[in-house]
């Protein structure tokens, strides 16, 4: 089993302060379908679409690889150590209708074919040497490398645009998002603190409620007086005790509850206008 991968090295042209996209073509030259995965040593720096899939016999899949924008442009002599790994396994007849997760879970390590692809930083388009990959030579001392090759970190699947593009945002974008969230929370807290003091609109609403309560009490008192008058008219004549009680009720003045509401209303009016 073999897959044809083009190009053998991914070359990204400067500048890197904005997103740079390249296309990786994977062709299945076998007589059976093949499942593939694309992994990288820097999953947070790249977005890949699709990062996994199925290729029918004789078909080709174009994989879009995007290098996320960097905070600042790296020096011209910087050597990129990022690498990609394309894994593939054959899809047998008993797994023809299985999903990719099941296929990879049941695959044996010996059946997995791997192909490594280097990442190269290239000059801007139109600059001298832009058509050739930058492959800096390592300085040598007495025929040996002065700086030994550092083994790359483990490969892992990069984010897909449709599934995890938000997780693959650069560090500066995450910082901006975090700052915006903190600012929104602070503004909400200030608004809550300011809301603790009654505003003029709230005071007006409270005054209206107090006026409604006073009007309701007046209606209740008027209804009580009417009921008393009706009951008095139905009797043959008022008794001396009832007459004295009526006189006493008429000279008692304003009820305590009504007086308290009037005091509250006066306080609110003074607070609102003075």
C-alpha cells in the first residue's frame, strides 16, 4: 500500500504576521480505499482541513494547511523545526461501512503507513530565491555538527476548521478574548453597583405605588362609612351608645396607617426633587 503525497516539503512564504495557506495533495494509487490522518508537531500553530478522511481508489484529496499568524516576524535565518506526519491504513471489506473512528481503533500498528513532511520557511513571493526552499546549512566544527538536531515533540492532530478552529487560535488572540471577557465582567459589576442606589425612575414608580395604596385605603374607608350609614338607616333609631361611638370615630382623625403612608410619600418627594 502506498500514497502519493505532493509536495514532499511544505514551504510557507513570508510574511508570517498574517495567515499563510498551502495545499497538500494526497492520492490513493491502490485498488482499495484508504483512511488517512494528518498530524503535526505544532498543533496549535496550524489548522488543517480535513485532518482525517477516506480516499477511494485512484482518487485524490486536497488538504488545506494554514499557518496561523505570528505575533512578530521571525528572523530570516530561522530554521523551522515543525513537521507533519501523514498516516494511512487500508480499509478492508469487513470495515467498508465502518466510520473512521472504528477503523483507526481496530487498526494494527504494523498496518499503519507513515510519511513525514518537513515545513520550510521561504522568502516573500517575488523576492530572490522565493522559488527555492530555504534549507539553511548547519554550521560544522571539525566535520561534525556544531548544534545537534533536537528531536521534535510528539505528533498530534491539528485542529480542523469546522471542529476546533477556536482552540487553535494564537496566544495573542486568546489574550485579547480573555481581556474582553474581563472588561465585560467588570462593566457588569459596576452597573450592578450603580443599580443599588434608586434612580429617579424607580423613585417615581415607588411613588405611584404609594399613591395607589393611599387611593385603595381611601376607597376602603369610604366603603366602610357607607356600610355603617346603611346599617344605621335600617335601624329604628340610634341608641345613645351608638351615637357616642359614631361621634368618637368622627373625631379620632386620620388612621395611623394612612398617616404613615403620607409620611413616606412626603419623604420620597423630598428625596426626588430636593
